[in-house]
């Protein structure tokens, strides 16, 4: 599996697959073909269909140069490996091709050359399914974060501390920001007003309203590309896990050390999905983004509230199961409607999954691994118009 340093990427939004991935690909191709006079970049499938709304062209042109780069959009042409295909070409002064590179942005900022292996740092985790990891936990008496620590090494907690600080800062920036989000939809930021209104509510409602405001804060920051966010597991779902962690930090006085351990556990569930299915909205729909984010957040909060490994796995399973079939249908290709609201509701659902799991003994019939396999099958069965192309669902309306 990949390292958590690759799952939790720190950068600017609004999209890990449409912005972070293409920007990284442009940087690598520029280093590979520095002698080119000009560049031509062809975008295929979902990447082309919603690329302008996701600022894909701006990300590429910012690296290769606006004056010497041509972007070719082919939204109806889907490459066989993944719907987020890109062809980078370096051109000589006479227009001949000096070098070309076909690469895919497969979600979460990951790139693949089409062989199936993402170009990322790998860690020697011996077990890559939650069933096997749970068995290891039972045999050793350890929990999920200790599994991460054992194979990632002590340095991973330094990185996760940085991740937490970026998440925390994104929440706090978003709670102060106001105004209209860019992109043309005229969508007003809501995090600040939701947060202020929460203080006038009775305690049970105030808790839920503040959680909403934290998720909205990060999602709106991502949509505006106005500061650093963390892919958790993607930019489009970047508000779910920070909202839950920030809530426990503020409302329950949870220490930073416990937050970081919860990040390790949440990330492990994300890695298992990434290894055995997908976190790409263009490949499996929003179930792979918001659904996985909800599962990660449910696992994190369950650990913070002292759930057993079985209860943690159950909470994560419910977080993903109850998002099965969720389509990716962003209006105008922007990471705004319905994406921002989905972050808020997924954060609340993660809290509910934790409560439901901790009321049980952790035993249940459908495993997390089974839901992951089902999500992948469901995603492949979804028509392409429901997978980040903005041609179906709410986007069509």
C-alpha cells in the first residue's frame, strides 16, 4: 500500500484529481522535456468534461506557461485505463513531437502511467485488507494506529501533526471568511453564519450546527482555492475528517497526540480502499470520495471515544455502506453544488456511525472489505454521466 504521506496530500484545491494531479503531471513532464519550445496537453473524458470548472487548465498552464501551451479538450473520448486521461507532448520549433507521455490522474492527487500502479511512495504493510489487519490486531493486542506506526516508522507522526495543523487552520480560516465563491454560481459562503447561529441554539442542536460549520469551512476554502487543504482522501471530500477532528478537539478537549493517532487510523482505512477499490469520483462516483471520507472520519471518532478495533471497523463500514451508489454530478464542474453540503452531512453521518457502533459489541454481518468490493462494483456499473462528467443527475438539471 501507499504511505499515508501520499494519501494525506497538502495543497491547493479545488480538486485532487483535476487540479493537484494535472499540476503534478505538468511538473514531471516539464522536468522530463525541458528542451521543448511548446507544449500540447490533451485532456480526455471526465477530466476534460469538468476541467474548466475544476481549474485544470489553470493548474497546467501555471506550470508549463500560458503563452507556449495548447490545451486540447476531448470530453467524449475515454481512455481505456481511467476516465481522467492526459497526453502531454513536448514540441520542437517545427511542430514535431520531441516527447510524449500519457498519464492518468486517478484520484487523491495520485498519478498512474496506466500499468495500474500509482506513482507514489509505498510502505511494506504486510496486510492490505481490513479483515487481515483486524486479525493482526487481535493476535498482537495492538490497535490500528499502532499498525501504522510499526510499518511507517516514527516519522509518520511528525507528518500527521503537520496534516492536523493544516486541517485546523483551514477550519479556522473558513469560519472567518465570507463572500461569494468563485466560479459563476453565485454561491455564498455559509460556514461563518452557521457557526454564529449555533450559539443561539440549545446544546443538542448547537453541537450539530457547529459540526456543519466546521465541514463547510474547509469545503468552502477548498472551493475558493484560498488556502492549503488536505486530501482526506480527496479535495472534494476534504471537509469531513477535519470537521470531526476539530469538533472533538474543541468540544471534548482531546489532545493533539490523540488527534494524530486518530488520523493514522482514519488514513489506514483510506489506504485499504485505495488499494482494493478507488477514491476517484471519475471512476466510482462520489461514493469513493464522500463515502470514503465518512468511513475515515467514523473510524477516527470511534477511536477517540475509545471504541474497540471491532467497533472502529463497524463504524467505518457503516460510513461507507450508507453512501453506496452516490453519484458524482457537480453543477458546472465546480466543487460546490452538491459537494459542499455533502461534506457537512457526511461529517454528521460519521458521528452517527460512531454512536451506533459503540452501542454494539462490534459484531456485524457485512465487513468493511465487502463494502469496499461492492463500492467498486457499483462504481463500475454507474454510467459515465454520473461520474464527474457533469452530464447527468443534478449537473444536468
